[in-house]
C-alpha cells in the first residue's frame, strides 16, 4: 500500500512495521486501540494536545482526550472506566509535570495504575535543563518519558501490537528472538 497524499505519507512513517526486528508477526484484527490523552494538572496549553489527538485518530487509535488541567485522579478515573486502554499519555508545556504528577506515586504504590503512563513535552521550568527531569518522573511511576512526538507513535505502536497479541510490550523482543531461533 502506497500512501496517496502528503498527510498519509507523513503519518505512515510513524507506524512501526511488524517486521522492524526481522520477526514477522501476524496481528489479528482488533478494535481500535484506545489511548487516554490529556495535559498535566496545572497546564492549560492545548494546541499540541489537539494536534496529537488528531494524529492518533488518523493512525487509527480511539482517543479519549481529557484536555487541559487534568489531575492524576481524572486520568485514573477515565482509565478505570476504560480498562482496555493501552496507555495514559500526559503532556506538559509549562514545565510543571513533576509537581503535577506527584499523586501518581501513591496511586502506583496502591496498585491502582496497571496502565503504562507516558509523559512528554517541556518537563521543566525555564530554559536551563538539569537532565534529571526524566529521573524524577520515573521515580513518580511514569513508564516512558519522551523527547519527541515520533517516539510517542513508536511506543504506542508497540503497545497496540502487544495488546493485539495479548502479551506485554516488553515481551516483543524476547518473542521475536525465540521465533528467529526456532525458524
């Protein structure tokens, strides 16, 4: 299949092929993968949020967009109502993601967050970055800290494939190695 227009060509580049690792995977037909999207609690910036939602829908995802100023509790409430969601994606433009996501640690410790949490955007206030922003977010229970939009599409592609195959995303490489060894 050859993308017919500029937008299709642009977005097709972000859809990881099932054979990137050399392992051919047959993915059964499944309902559209569901993604919970929103902006961190103290952040009212929504332009990137809306553009990401549009891109994800174009790529075939069902997007539950909670919009700006979304506290951790609202992400978790939405995820509880949508247990088939493949990820919670949180954006930050104002740089207060670490402060806004502090309640995530307690929710993780209580076992209330079985979904992967992905964070991206501007992760600190000011123009000087310490390089420790990601470490602080990982300590709070974030699974993936992204530095580019392309990474989001790659990570969600992994989660979508794993959900369709009904196993954990981290098992993808192990299964491919096992298949390559057997073949």
